[in-house]
C-alpha cells in the first residue's frame, strides 16, 4: 500500500507495475536485443530504452552505466577490425604481424563492431532499467515461495554494484568536504588519495554485509519454512503491458522468419532498408513495446485513464 501511494505522489507510474509484469517486459526486450542483428532495429530499441529511463527519472543513474558501456564499445570497435578480415571493402592495408598475418581493415568489420557495440549498450540499458523499475525486495517476494534462498543471493548480487557506486560517491563527497582534492597532485599522490577512498569503501561494504547477516539472523532466516505475504495484484495496466510484450515478441518472431530483423555484414554489408516491410515490422514491434510508455503518458494527463488503470 505504501509503495502504491509513494509512486502516485511521485508520478512514477512505470514503477507501480506488478513485478512479474516488469520481468516479462524486460525479458522480451532482452530476447529482442539478442536475436536482432539489424542495426536499425537495435538503434530503435536503444532509443525506446532511453525514453523509458527518462520516464522513470533515471538519466543520472543511466549515465554511470553508459560510461562503462561506451568504454567497452570503443574496445570492441577497435579490436574487431583487427581480428576479422572477412569484409570485402578494404579501407586500409596494414603490415604483416606475426601470428595474425596481414592487417587489412575492412569497412564491414568496423560496421559489425559498431552494431555489436550498440547491442551491448542496449543490454546494459536493459539492466539499468531493471534496477530503476523494480525493487529487488519485490522480486524476492515474488519468487520466495519457490526458491527463497537462491533468489536472495541473486537479489543481493544485483544490488551490489548500484549500492557500491552510491557509497563511493558519498564517501568521495565527505573526503572533499575534509579538504581532499582528488584532481590535483602527481599520479602517485592521486593514487594514494583514491586508495584511501577504496579502503573506506571496503570497510563500509563489510559493515553492510555484517548488518545484513545480523538482520537475517534476527528474523530467523533459514530456521524453517518461510512465511510469505504479498499485496501485489494484477491490474489493467499489467494486462495491457503483458499483452503488448507478447504481441511484440510474436511480431518479432514472425518478422525474423521472413528475414526482417536480420542483417548480413559479410562479405558485403546489406542495405539498411530493403523495402517498406522492414519499417512496418519495426513500427509494429516498437508500438507494442511502447505500451508502458503510452500508459504512463496517459496516466499523467488523462483523468479517465488514470481512474481505470
């Protein structure tokens, strides 16, 4: 009850869905990001995720995920042309390197590396949206009847990285208030400053682990069969979102069956848009995936819709 009131006051409609609905929706997004090869389709998924993250007021959190993603993206784009030489359009003839042979960089290899990097950004954004849309405790409560201990481990693992990032930022701000400047000094001096920062983070993480263990012991965790209580109910918004997710997955599978969503990079890159059906299938999949976004906008601006969903 408190969660629903909190989300209504804050206007965070997307975070009021049933946990099962969110998991199904994000699973569909993850499946599509893995089965699609077409750069245009991957770009469309990335833009949709950007709108969803903006709707849940998570752009600041997404920035941290993107920094790591862009770094990996650059690594993939640099390494891929050096190890794959199946492209037909050679843009640079390099020297012969022992064990690797002649380094010939093709346009198709760079293109494939960029598409793979975009897929990586989409997957990272999906996990970011997962952390923003659903509370790990609600996931634990959802599966606690079946595998409580296993889900507890997964939940703690998914909370580890965001918690450490938040604690690191808090510790850094405290150190800066005490006069520590992390941007000045030699490389060795800055390394010493950051080593102290990470030492505090390690101690803080150990203290948090002890508090979690004490809390579990106080609640007699593992001493017997766990009782379960949940007030999560399926509402019309959940049914609309589940229907949109399944229809999007069905449309995507139908399109892939006829080659829409697939893309050939080698030996020569295919056309981005072969015909109008390519855009039609993409529009249909995006429309069904945009159901939560459409409902969120309607919930904010339409009183009738707000009272029904």
